[in-house]
């Protein structure tokens, strides 16, 4: 009996210490160095990526680095139905850590011209998945299809699938410690709705990037930036339509000639900062705008001042015999809704009530007793 036990023990030791490691080494060599292993890995991972992204996937080659560690060369994703190119990556490193997948991509190219189109692809292909493991995706540099758009730096995404809601957390931007943060939540219950929450943190986001992300054409000038928070809700009925938008934050380097571009010639030239306390857009129209304009020195056309004073019921206090009047301060607090608008100037100091003033005194001031109709703004901008 003693010898029989010893023989079984020797067999277990042989299997555990010799046979199993030999099989693992042999399997690794087959996966790494044989055409059969390469074809098997290509077939497996092509199907896995296609299922995870609901797209057509092409992979040039798969490198087996170790258990749950792979490197993919020349990865290309296309739309299944139309064949439209989605993204191209030279190298993708895939690691499984605990119950999570981690994808690391150094450079990637997409034909989508802007951030909005790129995020809509995520919404329609990745966030539509209800099952799967949590996945972390890092792209060091992402080039958009429009060469005039700057690259997205340090794009980090965390996808968390769920049966009711799939959530995507994204960080990107040059500041790694305080990046621009984006949260996308897609509800799977019909009708499908998606909520996008943007927080710029300490960074100033170029206004064209904000417009691309929210699919809005903001006419604030080429150098304008936004810092703050934006929330947008998109409904699938009708398809991919922005239903509701709220903004809170600060607009910097806003060009007055762009802000007042409906009036020809531009009545004011200069730059302003806009503190946005609350801006709300719902179902195709703005329903509330509340904020404060603080302007840098600029010029105002004298011929425009009577129209502004009459339409907005302001006090026109100072007049100069000049066609273009230089001003040194612009200060305006406003609350707008479809019912009307209230405009107030400086709150304190010797120039209390001043909206526009030059070195010799006040040009325009508010009138607290007046209630202004919303149509007055249209009259001012169209003249």
C-alpha cells in the first residue's frame, strides 16, 4: 500500500511539475510561431472586437505576449452596413486585469471630422452593448478627419455596460491632472435617450470643440473659449436630435462683431467675457439666458446708439461728435426669457447703472423702471 501511494504521488508530481508546464509552453509556441495559431487568434479576436463594437473588424496580426496579454497590428473598424471607415490603429495592446480589459493605443486616426460625430459612434456602437466586462481604453493621440481640428490628447475612456444603462467616462486634454471630463449615459429603455455631461475643470475648451461636441454653431469668434459645465440630452426619436441643453460657466475672448453679426455693419468692435449663470435650450429654442457681460476697451458706432437706447429703453447720457466712439468699459447683467428681458449695468460705485462708458463719462445706462419685451432684442440686432 505504501508503494502504491508513492507511485500515485510521483505521477501527480510529474503531471504538475513536468507535463502541464510542457503543455503550456507548447501551446504558447504554437500560438506565437505557427500559422495555425495565428489564424486561430485572428479569427477569435476579430469576432470578439466585432461583437464588442458592433462593427466590421480587420486585424493584420495578433501577438500573444502572455496569459490575457496581446498586441494587435493594423486594426481597422468599419460600419457593418455601409462599410464606412470608423477608425484605424497601428498597434493596440490588450491586457486583462482582474475582471477588466485595458486597451492601450498610441496613435489612432478617424475620418469623423469632429468630436460630436466621434462620440455619436461610441453612443451607437459601444454604449449600445448591455453586457460585457468593464473596459478601459487609452488613446495617446487621436487625429480627426478635419485637418483644421486639433488632435485629441490623452483620450482615456472607461466603459461600464449595464442592462438598463451603459455609462462612458472620458478624460482628455493637455492637463493630465485636471483633464476635461465627459460622462455619457445611454438608457436602453425605449425611446433610447443619451445624456452627455461635460466639465472642463481647470481648462478652457475652444468654442469650436464645444460646438462640435454639442452639435451647436456658436458664433463667438475663432479664439473664444468655454470653461464650466454643459449638459445635453439626445433623443433617438427623431434620430440623434438634441432635445435639451444647459450651460453654466464662462465664455472668454468673445468677439462682439461675431456676437452681433446680424447687424450690418457691426455696431461694436471689441472683446467681452461672458459669465453664464444659466442657459437653457429645450426642443429647438432657447428658453432662458442669464449672465453677465464684461467688456474690454473697444469702439461703438454712434449711429447705433439711438436705436439701442430706444429699443432697450436705456438712458443715453453722453454723446460725442464722432462716428466711432471709443469706450473703455462694458458691463451688463441680463436675464432673458421668451416673455422679456431685464438689463442692468454696474451695481456699485460712482458709475452705478452704467452699461457702456468712455473716459469722459457714461454713454448708456440702465433704467430700472422699464420692462423690455423680447422683440426689442431682435430690433436691435437686425438694424
